[in-house]
C-alpha cells in the first residue's frame, strides 16, 4: 500500500513536470531540454534555502522563480539571438549544472530533520486526524504522513492545473497558443511572437522547477544528478495522457498529462517491484517514447497496406 | 497616406541566388484608395506588399504611413495599423484554435494582451453576429477548430479578422489565388463590400486580370521589380482585361528582344 501511495505521490509531483513539458513541446512545438537542468535548479534552490532556515513555502516559490528565469534565458537565446531551439536548451542546461552545484555548495543536500512542506503536511494531517499516526483505508493501514503528503500534493497539482487552464483562456494565453500554432498569423495580429515564446518557456520551466522543489522535499534530499532524463520522462507522461484522453480539448489534455504521469509512475513502480534493474529505467523510458512517437505512422502504413491488399 | 520612396530589396545579395526583388519603387496611396497590383511571376508584387507589411526590412528607401516613418518598425508593430489576408488560407488562421478564439485574437490586433478572459458571453455574441454577416452558416460552428473549415471559409474569416478593427491599411496578397472559382468570387464580393463600407485604404496584389480590371480605383503593373505602368481615375475605369493582356504581351516582347539582342552582342563581341 505504501508503495502505491508513494507512486501516486511521485506521479502527482512529476505531473507538474509533464505540464511544463506539455507547454514547451506541444503548445510551442519547442524541444526544450532546459527542463533537465531547471528541475534540479528548483530542487537546489528550495533545498539550499530550507537548510538555511527559510520557510519552505517561500523556498518552494523561489524554486519556481528560478526555473522561470532559466526558461526565460532559453527563450531569449532562441528568439533574440536566433540560436537553434534545441541548442539553446542544451546551453542553458549545461550552464545550470554548475549553477546548481554553486547553489547547493556540494552535490547532495539532505533535508532530513529540516522543516519542509512534507513536515508541514504531516502536521496538518495529524491535526485533521486528531493526533492519530495512521488511518485505515479499506482495510489497509496508511500512515498519516503518507496520506497527508498525498493529499497536499493532490491539492497543489489540482490548483496548478486549474490555474494553467484558466491562464490559457485569457487574451495572453490565447495569444500564446496561437503563437505555437501559427506564428505568422499572430505576428500579423500585432503580437511579438518572440516575447510569447520567452514567457511560455519561462512558465514551462517554472513548473518543472516547482516539481523539482516538491520532489526534493518529498524524497528528503536534493541531488545535482536528479534532473537527468526528466524531459523524456515528462514527454512520456504527455504522450500517455494524449493516448488516454485525446488532444481535442485543452482541459482534457491538462488532465491527461496528470493522469499520464501517475500511470507511468505506477507502471514503473510495478516493474521495479517485479525485479527491473533501476539502471535500465532511463533506457526503457527512452525506448518507450521512441515507440510512442513512431507508432502512429507505423499504424497508418500498416492500415493502408491492408486496404491495398484487400483491394487486390 | 501610404508613401513608398525609392524602396529596394535584394534577396541573397552577393550569392549566385541573388534576386533583385524590388528596385527603386515609388508609390503613393491616397486616403481611401483601393489599389490593385498585377505583374508577372517574380515581378516583385508580393515582395512589395510584404515590404509594407514588414515581413522583412527593406535595404534602402523609406516607407511611411500617415506621415509616420515605419521603415524600421518590426512586423508585429506595424500590425497595429494594418490588416492582412494571405495567399495561403492556412497562413491567416490558427488551425487548432476555434473560430471564436481566432476572431477574439483579431479583435485585439495591435493591443497589449492581458489577463482578462478572452471569450466572455458578450464577446461570443458579437462574434456570432459578425460571422453571420458572412452568410456561410459558420455562426453555429464558432466553437469548432478553424482547421476543420474549407479554404474559402478560412479566407472569408481571415478577411473578417483583418477588418475587425478598422485598419488604416488593408493588405491583400493574392487572397483568392488558392481558392476554387466559386469561393474566390464569394471572397471577392466580401472584400468589395467591406472595403466600400469602411472606406478602407487597400493594397491588393492579384494574379487575376479580371479582378485587377474590375476592382479598385487604381491599378499598378509591375515587372522585374519596377512599376512599369499606373492607371488612375477615368483611365483605370476604361481599362479592360484585353488592354492589360496587350500591355503584358508588349512587355514580354520587349524582354525577348532584350535577350536576343544581348545574345547577339555577346556573340559579336565576346
């Protein structure tokens, strides 16, 4: 049970990452791999501040802000300096590695015994449950800590999802979606498409960093390596979400990205439980995304061949 | 109102692919003028329109609108003064956004994009009312993605978007070239109606002699990056398709003569 709850919690936390990747890859068609660096950046900023006694809510917000800035830098390189989008992301990601080490002062910052959002959640949960240390969910014993962290994460993600959906219905958000869809048209309507991309990537990486900040506090440490492969992970979640709910409605896609993230994490948790070597995880994730990307065109080919054969 | 002075644009300068797209063009549009531009392929007519729209910055010369020098203004800034319809129906609209979302983007042309709701009930009612005026039955589909519509429907909507806020200048870039004849006629009728109703100053590039002869009050012929003839007022009203064809034939002959003459000179002297 605690395995399931753990997978759910991490799935929720990483769904922020999926939402960020959704913004860059799907809304702007911008292959932004800054996320690998900004995920760690969010964790590093939050962890360093918490260790120095800053309120964890403030520290988490600072993590978001740091990611926001990192995304804006990538966007500026790509639009103002006309550097290829992929390369812009690589440059910022590479630079962030050193930045992250400087922020943390070493390669790993443990948060055990510090006041984090996790301890806040536990305090809230204990109050709500009247001091019990565990509760009974359908016959399973669940610790108050696990349950309250899951609850708090769920609230945070639901709030972010609703905010994001609302944002994309505003004048600014609509202009952003149009920028990714048809940049010539949006320029002809008086919008500086470069600024839209900068702002969009900033929001995207802000969300990714926020997920990093949450993750560090949940797992109890920030590590300079923790962001590696995050882009592909987020992409896998987005793809699963699209397969689950389709791509017609923005609200569906946002829910789908969250669902995809949770489902993917659950699958991984089960696979690890069944004896999958954790070292193979990234390779399997990459192969999965590869398959998901080529499958639609393979299916079309297969189908058209069948049609031809049936006509012959 | 629109004034071009000695405008020149060379693409790929200094390479084997160098194209002198427009060379020293002077052009003045009066307030409320409806000017059609025709010309052969590669004559620079679309380039001229894009130079005004700011798709690229010109190499030399000045462009001014209402007395303001806009030569160095970027495209998105000029958009506050201009409405545009493109040749490709896919260029003027955002396919994955709904009809209503596309139109509400156009209703904010040149204005800062803020965090207000894009589509409230009032905005949607207005959109429905104005889409209804197109007589295409699209008012029931305003929550559908625009990508599901035909080219003609998209061009009609793009025209509505370009003129939603009355532009100081309307730019039409062969906006019926990609349409079937029936849709083309429909879009031309809509164009004529909106230009007349709002007295829009309009610059229209066209491939159709027919449109050039029948629409607008001023006609410009371009060839090899230069304006070779201008018809205005009574002269424009008298001009028929045959006259235009004859003039183009003349130009073509002159070209051939130039080339053979050059060849002959080359043979003799090189």
